[in-house]
C-alpha cells in the first residue's frame, strides 16, 4: 500500500495542494491515493521529492535496511524540514559539500555533535 495520503496529511497538505506542487491534476492524486492508477517508478520518485520523503517511506518501508535512525515523538520544525529538503535535492557532490560545511560550522561553534 502506497502511503501518499498519510504522508501528505501529516505534512498538512491537501490533495489539490500536492497536485499543484507536482504539476499534475488533483484527480490523478486521488487515483494514486486510492490505488486506482498504478504509479510508475519515475512518478514515485517525483512524489517522494514533492513530499520530502523517501520512496521507501511511500512504500511503507520506513527504515527497512537503510540504517536510518527514527526519531520518535520529536517534532521537526519548518527550518529543519527545509534543510532536509535541500539536502535531499542535492547530488552526491553537493551532499558531500553540504556535510563538510555543517561539520566546519559545528567545529567553529564548538558544538560537540558527532557528524559522520
């Protein structure tokens, strides 16, 4: 079961708002959410990018074999969501540069957080 509606609602988006974000028809969103239309892999990636989540999360595979850490009961604020969205949009070189910048910033501010 694909979890578009669950993730969309958790983020406070309506179906029509997601349709605008993905540049598609609201009826298409409804069909995807109600499994009336199959979703191609390229559309699944587009939806994940639009919802700032992983394709695994959309497919109900949270943390399955990813080594990701799940933070339970902790709200993520809008700034943190924005940072994550930017990071996820970067290519491999951009992600490496981003992490390097974060490590340098932590060092400059004597922040004792281990960043791998």
